C-alpha cells in the first residue's frame, strides 16, 4: 500500500485502485468535500506526477479521456482548489508523494494500461438523488428526470413558466461553465428541442444562470456530472470525435425544426399577452429565439 495523508486529503494506492479522500480542514474546497471519496481504477489513469515547489508541492493525476463523467461534464474547467485529482503536499512530505506517484506509474507500466480514450465511463459519478441550490434556483436529479425550481431572483420569463421538468430520455447533453466571480457561469440541459436555441442563460428555461456565490454555484457540477454519467458515452454516439463536434450537428429534421420554432414563438406570445413579458422583453426574447433557429 502506497499512501500519503495530508491536510488537503489522502491518496492511497493498493495496486489496482487509487482511493482519493478529501481532507476535512476548512481550507479544502466545498466541492471536493461534497463530492466525497473517489475510487479511481488503475485502468482509468493516464499518468501521475509530483510537482515540487519551494513551500508546497502538488500531486496531480491525469485520467484517460472519456474515463470520468466529472471531467467530461466540467470540460476541465474546475478551479484548481476544487480539482479532486490534485493534492497539495507539505514540503517535508515530498519524498512520500514522489513514492506514491512512482508506484502508480510502475503499475501502469506493468499492467500495460493504454493511454487512448476509453469506450465507457470507468468512474460512476455522484450517486442520486442529488439536489443543489444555486443563485438561480434549485436543480435536482433523481436518476430519471431533472427538475429546476426557480428562485425569487430568477428572470421573470423563467418564473412565469414554472418548474422545469426534463426527462433523462430527452437530454442530449449537458453544458456547464463555472461562475468565476468576474463572469457568470451556467448549467444548461440541451434537449432535442433546444439544441439549436441560443437564448442567454438568464432567459433560457433549460438553463441555470450562475451569478452568485462561486463556492456554492460550483456544486451544480454535481448534478451536471450525475446526468452526464447516465447519458450514452460520447464514443458510442457517432465516434470518439462526437465530443468535439457541436451539438447543433444533431439537429432534428426541418419539419420538426419548424414545429419547435412555432411552439416557442406561441409560448412567448402567450406570456406577452398575459402581461408576464413587457414589450421590450418580448421583442428581445423573440429576436434571440429567431437568431437561434
């Protein structure tokens, strides 16, 4: 057993699995503490390195592309403190960190673990049900459907449409961008109907606009990952390159396209007639929908 225990967390390797446990100290990111312990099978690992620095070093693990739904859902955009595959190491424990890294690398070599993308997720993602309260509302996923309950501060268009319930079978993909503090983030559920819609997140009833506490809003990645883990693996759709192609490439036939456009415009018209949308809001939202189509 190769193991290193730090205030930031613990990595333990038994020859087949790297068990990563976040530390309980207040300096450990809320996202890592909430995500909890991760068991990484050796076949999911692409490499590991220890980066020594003057005061502290870092252990970093790189996973194979397509192995982890968390990395796929977040697109590598998790801030460093929230990255579960990064461990801060005290300077006097650098030798232990290098030993752990070397043991993992040796096992990768002996087991001849390939470096190419995987054909399926090798990690399960977070368990369900999972629910997160964000600045734009509460998003929940029970393994079958996603539910969004809007906050009092959500846009009027979203609140007027009521809670959004999306069946997993209707989800084509998940888009997630963290709130950096300087720029808003979002969590968007892309469906067959909305894959070509370009409404801004603050107006999109299929998206959460993340503009509040970056620490809290970061937890929406839990839901994004739980949903992603239960969608078809990217390699099974149209080949490994699917993940690099825009979702708009899978648009429905023109007839469906036209029907969806009419339905969206009809919904906006009803909100305008009922006084939910002002003339300016109606014109702006209608223009955004038409641009998207």
